[in-house]
């Protein structure tokens, strides 16, 4: 009976766990972000008004609310991607913002993953690019996949990789 059993090779292990370390290269001042009197409307739809925020180094902040209440708008105002109706946003000393666009507008759909990184960071060697992409689970020929052919999760990983490079 055992003679009829076909022996199979052990399947190769898939390492599908990202290992990244998030540490700033530059230490900011104590004041990270100051928002004063921020207001924004779109037509007659007022999202918020008179918003004041102070964030200090080491604090952790969550922006929570229902859809359409202005969470993304506040982040775009802080990043200077939108202009407030009133108020101001100012960053502290040595503060750099990294913005993760949930719609992945920062990606070029016609490029390969490798080209997306190498075109934006020409100072990086091929080895450094491949190492960075491997940390985000793109190995071997995966790095030559077209961005437009990737799943939403894969595009998200490419966007995160680019975001990590902005901070270097």
C-alpha cells in the first residue's frame, strides 16, 4: 500500500511578512505641528471651522470621524495640497511630512515597480532599490511588474516604499 504513495517535494516557504523599521533620521523640535483657526468649506458645505491643534514630539494622534467629515481635507490642508478658507498650519523645526495618498495618485500606472523607484530616486543603486523593494515583498521578477497591473494592496506597498524613501 505505501509503495503506491507518490512522494512530493516539500513546498518552498513563502516569506510574506514585511519587516520595516520606522525611525526618524532627524530629531525634530518639541513643537511638531500647530494649527490655528482652520476652516474649510466646499460651496455651502462647511466641513469644519475654528480648528486648533497642537502636536508635540513623541505624541501619537488619531484623526477619527465618519466619512465626509473632513479628515482627509485636514491632512491635505496640513500638507499644503489645499488652501484653507481661514487659519494656518505651521510645522515645527526639522519636521518633514510624509503623506500616504490612499488613492495612489503618486504612482505612474505605465511604469514598472523598479522604474517607479529608480526614476524618483536616481541616486539609489540597483541593489539599494531591490533591497528596499524586497522589504516590501517585491522580489525577483516582481520588480518588473507594471504598476497598472498590480492589485490595490500591492500598489499600497509601492506607495509605502516611496514614502519611506522620502524620509531618508
